[in-house]
């Protein structure tokens, strides 16, 4: 929901996702914004399936980074499909050194939830 109580548009949903999950480290957002059994490909060897799997990945990543900032460099939308090119800057939790990574997410969004995601992340930069 947006501030006016209406359903978020797709870009607002993704911006909310990135802000709450990665910047605020709010795992309840995963349950709220990711559909049950929604597959998420490309972040690990096997796809995540739904909020439970994705939260396990998120917890592992959040143990590595802090002070995360995400900039959406490009956004495209066609029907239920959206693509986001992003720049992620953070600090390593152990060393406090800055890290940077670029990523691409292609998602299917409907009824206020992420239903399917394909991800590419430059984990070498991270």
C-alpha cells in the first residue's frame, strides 16, 4: 500500500522492497511483498522458492554488509514484467571497507506482490 492507502505501482513496490529488505533490514517485508512459492533465480546455485527461502539468503547477505544504499539506474515496465538495473553500495561488516556491486532484476509483479524474479548480481564486486 502507498501512503494514501492505495496499491503501490510496480516501481514503488520494488523501491519499497529494496528500502525495507536491504536498507532497513526488515525481513517482514519479504513476507509482505514476495508471493508464497514465488521462484527467485540467479542469486545462488538453486532458485529460492518463496519468502522462507529468500529470507535465509537475505540473512546471510546482511551478515556481510551494512549501511547499504541502492540506486535504480534504469527501470523498464511492460505489463506485469519489470526490469531494474541497480547500483548497490555498502560497507563490509567485518572491515568497514566500502563495497560496490551492480545488479539486474527482472520480475513479474501482480496484485501487489513479486510473483517471479530473475536476478543477476555482480557478487565479485561485493
